[in-house]
C-alpha cells in the first residue's frame, strides 16, 4: 500500500511563520476505497531554523573538503583534523530536533495525530510526501524550504520507506498517482525521466532507442 501525503504551505516566512498549512493524506489500497483526510494548521515562526541549517551545512562542507576525509572510510582513528566530529554531531542533533519541533503534529487541527498513528501501524506502507511551495512568493524562502532535511521528519517513524518530492503546483493528493505495483507486489517499475536536448550533430534517437530498450528489463521511461 502507498500513502500519498501533500504538505502545502501558503505564503509566509520563517520570521512571521506560515499561518495556513494543509496536510492532505490519501491512503491508496488495492482492494478497498482509499482513505482521504485533510487537516489545516499553521507553522510558528522559526527564524533560527535557516541559521541552524546553514551552520550544519558549513560543518558538513568543511568535513567533505578536508584532505584527510574519505567518503568510504571517514577519518582514521587518532588522526589530527580541523574538523570536530563531536561538534558536527551536536549540530546535526540540534538541527534535527528543532526541525521536528517546528513540524510537530499538534500544529494541525483535527485528528491528524490519530491518523498518522494508524498509518504507522500499517505494514508494508510506502510514504510518498509531496511538499508544495507554489504559494510562497519569495524565491529565497522557497529555496530554504527545499533544502531542509525532510528525510529527518519523524512524522511517520522510521519503519516505512519514504520518498519526497517538491512541487511548485498545488494539486490534491488524489491526483498524485503512483506507478502500479506489478502482480508480484514486491517491486515497482523503475521510472526514468529522459530529457533529450539539442540534437544538432548529436544522434539523440540512438540514445532514445537505448533507453527504450530498458522497458523489457522492467523500467518505465518517459521522454
């Protein structure tokens, strides 16, 4: 089963808050009518959140840029570096805690808490979260929201697969249709978005043909 969640923010900012936020949930099931619910709420001001994110990003970038850092092995034990692992861990913990505090379910009216608890109890549920920012007028605010660590949102716990996307168009959850599950019910088809650009002096049809051949191997290309 896949649960589609639309998280829609109307215009606002981190200093004044977001007064109108919608949480729309559509639980799609194969043999039963889907369960749909919509909740209204608001997000309080959080002027420290962009600052915390920037601080965390700076620590992370310093870590990656260290000549002693290896993506596969990290730092060697006892190695002298200009990066404080403890400080980075504290910064990560603080950002994650503040991010979830800002998105706390009690900000939403109705029975959102009960519904989310029910979703948590459903086995084999995949969560598809769409964050819609089309009503936010400031490109800077949208950019900050798009960069926040949404995979840390603890709303659905950590037992379900979670994928999230961003949308500048406001559409209801029922219109976000997932790729149908194959008869085995174990895996979805791999979706490939192919954008073929300028074709002058480039044989893009050959590229398209190669990608089309992936259909036979279970992919679902869209050009």
